[in-house]
C-alpha cells in the first residue's frame, strides 16, 4: 500500500521519526494495538497518531528484536526464539527492578514486547506530548530494545493476533501478565535512566554494582565508576552504555549507524 502514508496526513514526519517499515512489506497490515488515546486496534496505518495528538497514555512499551541480538552474548537459542530470550535473559533483568518487574511481556513471534501498564491513564496537557515522548524513549534505554522504537506512539500486537512477517504466521502470546504501575513509578524509572545509568545497568544485567568476571575482557571484575562509567583493571574506564550495546549484533549496530534499520 504505497499510498497509505499520504492518505493519513502527517505520515511523512512519522516515517522519518520512527523509521517505520514501508507499506507492502510482509506483515505491514497485521493487527496492532495502540497504548494511547482510545487504545485502538487496527493496522499501523490506521491507528498511529502523531505525537502531538496524544491526549492520554495508558502504557509504555519496549520492543526486543531477536534478530538484533549478538548470539555470542545471549546464546544462539535466544536469537531464534523470543521465549528463550525471555526465559534466559529478559525475565531476570525485569525481576531485578521493582518497576520493570511489573511489565507485561508478549512474545510477538520474532521478539518481545514489554508493557508497563498504568493504574490510571496519564492525561497529557497541551504541548506536553513531546515531554512524555522523551520519557517513553528514555525508559526504553534501560534495556537493549529496538533503538528505533517510536516512543509514545509505538504500537504493540494484540495477544492472539497473527504476525504474518513469518511463514507460517506466528501467534502473539502472553508470557507474563504484568501489574499496573503508577505515574510516579514511571517517572522514577525515567530518572534512574537519566541520572544513574551505570548503576541501573549494572543492577539490571548483573544484579549489583559489580560483575565478576568483567563482561568485556573475561578477567578481573567490572564495577560502577561514576554515573556514566564502569571500570575494570584490565579494560580501564568504559562508557556504561557499552553494557547495553554489547547485546546487539555487529551487523545490527552497522545498520543503525547507516540508518537502514526499520
Ligand atoms: Zn575488563
């Protein structure tokens, strides 16, 4: 459906922001579920609002693509199975944070959607949608999800819907039911990502402020060394973001740099 973006109006901007796959691609017309406004279901062309059109937020999501993962870090099974990735890694990461532990998790066929559902919707005042969009994007940085995810207007796939990107199609399955979170919990998580990223990532990935052995060199141990840095005697000081980037495959990181990933 090459004309779909134009008929919606404002589609050009959205396509640039999120680098959404173009129409006509396999699975492009699958049923999706919005987490804002009236939580519509339909194709992404039908239900994606512009950021400035968001008046209420019901949930925040993250999106993990198994194909983006480095098998030498997560294990080969996790690149081939979203459920294996959940069981072997994501479940442990979520359980190490009191807010992320309340995530709902869906196996979408080729990856995972984690959803933090609000106990009551956040009503977005005029002009505040961009602020909440930054918060939505910020909390995604807690874990190695898709860096091109669409922030506030990202769409999930309904449980039971079919993902036709695959042949045969795969059914979207609920792996973890989740619990409601408060607006204050969302803001707290957002603050930790912004203000204490090294500490947060060490806790999520290793359960504390120290990892033994060091995940980068395999020797010694790695510890928090400042809010944006970690340190190992052999590796020296390392940008803490490497704790997240190490999960992505080299090919995926190259695609991100070239802006080809969608
Ligand atoms: Zn090291």
